[in-house]
């Protein structure tokens, strides 16, 4: 029970520091544990690493934004619903750009692959049994991973492709382009 309290306290303090503008690069384990009033070793005891702690704190901050969005409605085709979800998600990612960039390496390289599962049902509905489960999973993975990488390397991607994902119009066009390539009309 005490470990859960310490874990929650570390997450709460990390979120507070991030929301108060502390630069992620200045967010050391020592600084977090000091602010939380805990032993430095508790970060590695309660989490796999400081990076996991930061990722959880960022997820908590961003998840508040998602409470306003529900994509389980039946308005439009599966592709339109997926498009709307990706645009909404991308706007939040851009809004919290510095925070999401901080958690992206952990998300891409260490966390279990689960974000593509959030869009898998819409992809399956779009293809209506013309693609196997495996093919749909690869498509979901392609969509999510490309977006994550583009958000993480936004400036380099802009230089490479001439698409500024920080500009809402260009971001929407990019998502439409990606969906047209990966989810052609069946």
C-alpha cells in the first residue's frame, strides 16, 4: 500500500512539474524524488526507469483531453471515423509537443505495442473481411508508428517531405494522404 502511495506521489509530482513548465531535460530522477519527498531509489523500485515514470505522467496529462472525445459512434464510414480520431489525437499530440517528444523514445522502443490496437477495429470494419487479421494489424501498426515518428522528428520530416505537421491544415492533409495510401476504398 505504501509503495502504491509512493508511486502515485511520484507520478503526481512529475505531472505537476511538467505542467509548470519544467523542461523534460531538467527533470532528473534526483529532482523528482526530492520534490516528492522520497528516496531516489524509489523511482527505479516503482517504475522500470525514469523514462517510464515520465511516459506515465505524460499519458495522464494527455488522457484528460481524450475524455471529451468518443470514437465509438456510428457517424460515417469506418475510414471517416478513423480519420477523425487520428486528427483529434494528432492535435493533442501537437498541443503537448514537448511532453510527447519526451515520452516517445520509451513508447517506440520499450513499451508493449498496444496503441495500434485502439484503431484496429476501425481498420477491420473498413476492409470488411477482405484483409486478414494479420494484414489489418500491420496496417494499424504502419499508421501509428509513422505518426509517432513524424511527431518525434517533426522538423526533419518537414525538411524531407515539405509537410509541417504543426500546421493543422498540413497535418490533416498528411493524415488523409496516409489513409488514402493504406486504406483504399474496397
